């Protein structure tokens, strides 16, 4: 998995590509720990290049959501392809998905 971070003041975007599973979830968890070392206003996880999402990845999303709420910020998942979006819908994570990738 690859993670590309962009930050504009308190707004952080992490663009994820590849597979988010039990093998790679620790990479995202470590990156999120770094992000949460300072107060942020919003966290966006860009999922347009994410090919696979397992329950281990969903647990990291849940951790991030709880942490952002504790900080008084907002979190959103954007760009999910059809298969990732289906997983988010089934598991109840769609409430933090505000925008999906079109055409796929």
C-alpha cells in the first residue's frame, strides 16, 4: 500500500493506493498516529486508488473516526470505487463517505 499525505493547515488528506488489509493496516495506523500528534480540523481519506479493503482496514478507519471526533474535527472518505463503496455500505461506514468515484 502507498500513502500520499497532503496538509493545508489543519486539513489533512491521505490518498491510499493498493491493498488495505491485515498486512498493510499498520502502515496506515502509523501514519495516522503522526497526523494526530497535532490538532487537525479535518481528515480526508482519498480511496480512488484503493483496490482492496479488509476488516483490518475498516478497524483503522474506525480508530481514525473516533480520534477525529475526540479532536472536534471531521472525517470523510472520498473516491471509493464500486467494490470498496459496497463494502462501506454493507458495514455501515457509508455515513462517512461523502463522495464516490464516478464511472467505476
